[in-house]
């Protein structure tokens, strides 16, 4: 069901207080930064509309709301204003870092002259940016011209009508809705318009891959899962068999020391749903009770409680559920740039491979979504004066490399984390096919968890029965429909370790 432009605008009024603002998340805290070092005054010839601010000499101040420092904006005058930039050590990489910094700083000077603007960021903090979205946009005067958002609160914001669509800004036929060489967009829930955008060229993949220990695969006499994927043979049944063969009791005490899988249950659930062509809350009707989603829950139940090939969930230590791979104790686990950075990758004493998630019985390898839309995205809020100008400034700022990807695609850091080109190519391919599910955005309302199922205290069917009505009620509220009676759901506390 497509959400019309009129409906989206209607929602922006109807759902002024519906945005979920207190989702569990972590982020770098910061202090409030002023939008500009220049004195702010009304443009002399015409008072500003909505949220527009001007310098004393009439330059439009365009602000990016975020939760960390950004480089380079108008207040920066030296490449070393960015503390991450250091003098070149004479190597090719060191020289390239300086060239990138110089090019980006020169770009902001070009943007200032081209558009007669001042570009600044406002550090709202991670929690503060969510509060800003929920309070200032409904009042018709957003605090900033552009919001940088995490998907968990950015997606609800634009679905609730807080953003201006790319189509309304007249961007049909431009790069973002065309070749996407510099900017790409995220299409949501069958909508015929798009609101979220971010750079096409980044230094990270922002994919959640299925990583595996190649040494354990080879020792078990199993074929490389990447080869199976390339032939279209990487399925749930095959993966389940691999998990059984990779669950090993190494000391003969009757308990496995190495498990076929260990990892975050949230990413396991999301990625298996994408691999089975389903979700929990992907539209205006809950799909947690759909046959495809039930298959996902049943599969997870099997590997944890029937096969016992997934490491038992440790409720007392979230991180340990995934990071034990670094000790060679996991056949498969959740991989990502930041996970490899924190826990190790190429320097570990075994070979690591990554592969897209296996295809489920309701899935289609050609159309499956391959990764959550991770990373940060931008949107221009309702109430912003001349949003096309704001977008054009942002586009030129993002495209600081002028289309020269050899300079702009500074992915050496991410590529090294993936150890080889084959791994990196799978990760970037997965990131290019993001899926979307509201289930985590509605989690506070529904108190959703599969912890009890992981520990064998609930079945897949019981999970569905527990949450399908609360999810539908939450979705109804989310879309501004007449609320239905909502059964009380007790908090799904994590079972004891």
C-alpha cells in the first residue's frame, strides 16, 4: 500500500506527538555548539520565514543538526582544525589524507561563494536531536535545516510526515534519484516518495554480514559458503547442517566448546527475516503472524533449542554473545566494520570469510534485502525555507571530491577490516540492498523480545501470540489510525543467564 503525498502531509499535523523519542541507543555525547561564529540577524531586506537565519550581511546560515563534530564547515579555516588530520608521514596514504583534507576545506569555501551561505553544524547530542525533531518540527520552525539521524528515530520521523520529500524539492532526474554517484536515497514501505538521503561514497560498508571461521570450515571438510552463495545454493537447510557440523566438544566433557553460531539476536532476527522476504512491521498491518515470519522464529528456535548449535544467550553480558569469535569459538557470527574493528579480524590467528545470509523458504535470492539500512541518514524537515537550496548546498558538500571516486571513496580503512576483496565486495553488495522493518522502532511500545524463546521458555507460536496484537496497535497509533484496545504486555525481561 503506497503512502500518498497528501497522506504524509496530513500525518505531519495529525501525529505531532506520535514520534517515538526514547528508543534505546548509544551515541557520542556533545555540548551545544552555536550555528555560526558570525552574528545572527534578520536579513536586511526581508525577514526570514520559518526557521531561516541569516548573518548580519545577509548570508543564509544553513545548519546541520547532529550529535558529533563535523568537518569542514564555515568556521574551519585550517585543515588541522580536524583533530584526526595529522602531518603526512611521507607515505602515499599520509599524502592522500592531506590532499583529502585540503580538497574538503577548499570545497566549503566554494560552497560559501556559490550559494552566498554559511554552513555550520549544531551538536544537539544524541538524545537532544530526537527531542528537537519531536518538538520543533510540529511547531513549524525546526531547530536546524538538515537533521542527521540514526535509522531508529529517523525512519519514524519521515514516516510521520516530518520531512520534505526529494520529489517535492524537484529532484527528479538529478543524481540522488538517478545514477546515485554522489548521493543515494532510502525508499520506505512502498512509498512513492523518498525523504532520507546520504552519501553514496563512504568509508564504511554499513552492512551486517554473516561472518565465518574459514579454518573451522576447512577442518570440518565443508565447502566455502561463498561458493555456495555464488551458485545459489546457500539456503537455511544448508546453513543448519553447517551449524551442526561446526558445534564441537573439544575436551570430551559432553558440552560443546565451539558453537556453530553465536551472535546478537537482534541482527540474527532482522537478517533472517530479510532473507525470507518478510518482517514484523513493514507496513500498516503487522506481519509477525505471517507464515514467513513464523518460519524465521521457528528456525531460530531450532538452532537454539532443538539442535543446540547456537551458543546459549548470555543475558548478563550482551557483548560476549558475539565477540567470542575472536577466540576461535564460533563457526558463524555477526560481522560489521565496527565489530571487526573492536574485536579483531585480519590479525586473528585464523582466516575469516563473510557471506550474505542464506535464503529462506519464502525468500528469493534475486530480490531479498541483504542488510538493515544502517549508518546515518539526512532529511530536510518540514518548515525549512527554500529546501532545494539547502539540499543543493548539502549535495555539493557531500560531493567534495567532484565525482573523482579515486579521491572520494576513501574506504581503505573498511577494506582492510574485511581482509580481502571478495569479503569486501560481498559486504558492499549487501549494503547496496537495504531492507526496512519498523519492529525496533516500535520496540518500546511492544516490549518485544525473543529472549524467552532463546532460553526455551517460549515457543515461536507463543512469541507470535504474545506480540501480534500489541504490534498492530502500535502500528495503528504510528499511522494515526483509530486505536484499538491494546492488551497489556508485561515487560519481556531477559531470562537469567
